[in-house]
C-alpha cells in the first residue's frame, strides 16, 4: 500500500471530535498564552515568571515520561538539550516575557510569527539551501514592511506604536528560535519529542532562574505577594500551554500531515490579537490589522514555497526536527 494511502487509513481511524479537540488546543490555547504572559509579567519579574512556568512544566512532563518508561536523556543528549534550552528558553522566551511588559500581547504574537522570515534569511545567506527567487524576495519584503507598519510612528494610522526596545527583543527572540530550528536538526536529542521538550524546559528553566538572579529580579520579589489572577495564569500556562497543547501537537503531527498541523502558525497570531483586544483591552486599529495581515501574508507565502528535493524525506514529507515546540514545531513552541 502506498504511504499516502496508509496515512489516510490512519486518519480515518481517529474520531473527528478527537482531531477537533487537538486542533482547538493548539489553535486557541497557544493563541491565548500571549495574554496570560502579559498579565503575569505586569506583576512578577519577567525572567522569574518564565522560570517558574518552564521549570514546573518541564519537571511535570519529565516525570510523566519517565513513569511511562521513556529513557532519560544521555549525557551527549543533555549537551544538545542545553544548547537548545539556551536558545529557545533563555533567549527566545526570556525576550518574549521581557518584551510583553511594554508590548501588547497581540503585537508580540505577530512579531514572533516572523520566524519563517528569519529562517529564509538563514537558508539563503548561511546555509545556502534556498535561492532568492522573486517570489521569496517579495514575501520577505512584505514581512519586513509588516513589522515596520507595527513599529513606525509615521505608519501608525493614529495608533500609539509599541515600545521599540520590546519589538527589538521580540525580533531577537524570532532570530534565536530560527537558529534553534536549524541546530535542532543537527544536535543530539532524545528520540521522544515529549522527553526532548521536557528536558529543554527543565534546562532552560534553570537557566532562566540563574539569569533572573544575575539581573537582580529576586530583589523586592515576594512569592506570597502574587495575586490569585497571576497564579491562575501561571497554572494555565504550565498545564495547558506547555503540556496539554504540546501533547496535542505531538499527537497531531503523528496522525495528520505536517502541512495541516502547521496551520497553527497562521492561526495563533490572529487568535492572540483577538483575545488581546476583547479580553485584554488592547488596541485593534488599522495599524494592527494591516501589520498582522502583511506579516501573515509573508509567512504563508514563504511556507508554501516548494522545498528543494534535498529538504524532503524519501516519502516526500518535510524533515521534522526532533525538538520542542512549536510553533509552535520546524521547532514547535510550547507556548
């Protein structure tokens, strides 16, 4: 039986409600995590909040995997995990949590959606695995212009532009995530995606705690002063954002085509913008709509460019790096 027929038969074996539930988790839960982060970092120092989230989620997921009999990472695999933990959690998520002190959650999600733009630059300039065609150049230009619309005061259409330092931090986050995606294909990691994600979260969480200590974030911080609202956001991020939604993602990637599962990358920013507006009171004016539309158009155009044959597995599917998230995952994000 041809591989595609086997895949179709496997899909038919799963009830529609289970597929719908899994997509709801990666669409809406991951899309809503940006607002939960924003609520948290307005009360808890950003690196401390990130460290609490990922260390807790990583330890829970790690214990769950070990109870299921999944082997612990080897010393060599911990080396790869440490590099990815630095890029993804210390730098990417550290920048995201820090930026959301001053940048609306919806805008933060849209700027992070530029990861494919940075991936394309890496593939063109450094990896030499992608050629700069007219279509790709146009897509990159649209993405850059979309970010400019979100940032430049002259293109703000009457809205107040977000803090530029926060935007720069988000662009750095997108860049480090792109580098991690490339390295994830080459670094030793546990074969189990959930175990790899757990190890990266634990490792990255400890690095975030160290960074928070060095940055002086524990001065004047008292865990007993955290409000109930922020505790709810933290528990939501741990259980739903980093565990439930990621588990749903792993299940989907094993049962549906990567193209279908990858649609979360287009849906999450839209969900984040809408939730930020209706639940977080964030502005949703012409600038936000135009910038979001331009960035997502760029991402869709880049992701639908046919991959070279060298980038495909024998069965014709894009290679999937063995690593965490995301989208989120490419490396999928445990947003």
